[in-house]
C-alpha cells in the first residue's frame, strides 16, 4: 500500500479532460463482445476496474485489440467457456453485469473478486437470476462471491427491484438478451439509464416507461462508440474549483444523462457557479460561497457515487447539510457512510450518522492522516478536502485510486500549476 501527501493549494485553473465514463466503458465492452463482428470504441476508462472487464471478455474469447492509446477494436461473437476463474478485482459493476451475461451463455464459469468484492451483497442479483432459471452456486458464503454460474435456459420474468440499483437492472437486462420471452425490471426510484441507452444504440429492442424497462431477446449489432468523460470524476474538480477561492476550471466533454448529474443540481442549490455548455458538454466552474442544503432520499441514486465529494462541499458550506437515506453507501467499495465520517472526520469534518442519514456542519478542515480503506472515491475526496485544509494530508492506501482514475495526480498538478 502506498501513500500520497497532498499539500493545501491556492486555486485550480485551466482545462481538463476527465477519463472516459467507467459505467459506460464496462457496458460497451460487453455489448461489443456479444456483437457478431468488429466494433470500435474510443476513450474507454483506463482504470483497473475496466481492465478487469477487458481481461474477462478476452478469457471468454472476444478479441480485443488496442490500435492507439485511445482506440480499441473488438471482434465479438462466439463467446466460449473460460478455462480459468474470472477475476473482477474491486469492480462491483463488472461482477454484477457480467453475471447477467454469463447466466445467459450456455456454459459454466466461476467469478470472483478481491477482499472487498467478497464482502459485498450478491444476493440482489443471484435471487432474480435464479428466478429466470439460472443455477448459481456460492462457493464460500451464501449470497457472496466467489460463485459458479451454470448458464443457459433462461426465461424472461417481471422483477421489482428491492433496492434502487443500476447494476441489478443492468444485470437482468443482459440476462434478458438470452431469455425466452420478455424481461421487465421495475424500479422503485429511477437509476442511471446507461444500459437502456446503449441497448437502443446497438439495435436491441427496449421499452422504457418512467418506472420500468422491458428487454426482448436479441444480439447487438457491431457499433462505433465514443465514451464521454466520467461525471463522477468531473465531480472532484467541480467541487475543488467551487471551494478554492479564485478558481476557474473547464471540464471538457462530460457525459450528461439521467440520474448521473444529481451532484450538479445539489451544488447549484448550495450556491455553486457551474455552467453546462449544451453543445460541447463542457462544465465551466468558478469558485463561490456555499450554503447547506437537504438532499432527499429520492435524489440519492442520481448522485450515489458523489456523496463523499459532496460531503467535502458540505464541510466548506455555511450551516448544515443533511443527506437522507444513504443505506446503500454501506455496501460500496468501503462502508462509505462510516469512512466519510472517520476519514474526512480526521481532517476536521463535523459529521454525524443518524440511522441511514448523514448530517454535516460546515467548518474548517485541518488536514491530517487518513486511510482510503481500499476505496478510490474516499481517497480522492480526501485529496480534494486536503487542498482547502490548513495543513498537509497524508492519504494511505492511495493505490485504490488506480481502480478508476490512474491520472488523478497528473490532472491535479495540471490544474494547480
Ligand atoms: C453503477 C451503479 C451504481 C454505482 C456504481 C456504478 C453502474 O451501483 O454506485 O459505481 O455502472 O451501474 P449500484 O447499482 O449498486 O447502486
């Protein structure tokens, strides 16, 4: 485990291109591997999570060929039984989406991940996949990875999700491509719609209503896709530029879509100065004073990955910020409800957990010694908090950042030069 020391800084200025969207990267890779022919993808996320998805698809027989640093050609179709265990590392999106696809393919595969993945709930996908007719055997603990999937023979179902989760919805939609009949997923609260958007883009039949999505069996057509910048990574610079006086940052070509940019709405409500250019999808951010707000439970799926960095914004705001219904944060890469309070807390954040709610009082951040708990978003949120702190911050377990944003420090150095 390595550590990184971040010194306070004056302001952030300049232009930045954040990495390609991680959620979209996983999905386009899987769809290209299922398509019969050659697809071209530009601008994939270069994080380890997406690397794991690429390695798994290679083990299943897809041919991935990186022609330039930004361009990947994939020859898909004819996926086959892997000879080795499939390993997702730290990636919850890989294990959950891939399980849907494997449940549909007519062979057996065993899937596993790192220590954190082995603690995250998989019953939320195992239960509906079994209802579709899949056989899934957990090899160590019930409802957890590692597990073996004996694929094939699926029937479409209608399934009402128990938690708002785009990973569960996406898993069942991938399984639905192989099922007999239609598969309908009903959402209690809307979640990110990447699977729906991309299925339509590659010629698959999808019917969406405000509360449900129905998929018909089918095979994607080969396609060309340019992955836009990841809004979850843009959020770090949007908050950094907002809280550091005199900052002016342009974040280029960010993906803007349903249930992905809730953090912008919250920051605007708090008084941030963020302007979206609707033609280029650039986000132009200038520093401003923030005031506390209330974030309702129904808003959470639209900013689920941005709560740690919004906690940093709340720390710099006047008054109280109240986040409602953060239960799902307990089962992310770390127990984020706890790690926000313990880690940003050791930098001076005044935060309290009340049931599944989080209450933050604005105040001064001091810096200090923190730990990522193997969680990239906790590490990067602490790094942004460090910039406005009165002293330096040492972040141990910094290597976790490589799961999604290996060039974070290079981008930070470019903006604070
Ligand atoms: C993701 C969905 C969210 C999010 C994760 C990526 C996706 O997870 O936290 O980082 O790509 O579908 P849940 O579906 O578990 O909320």
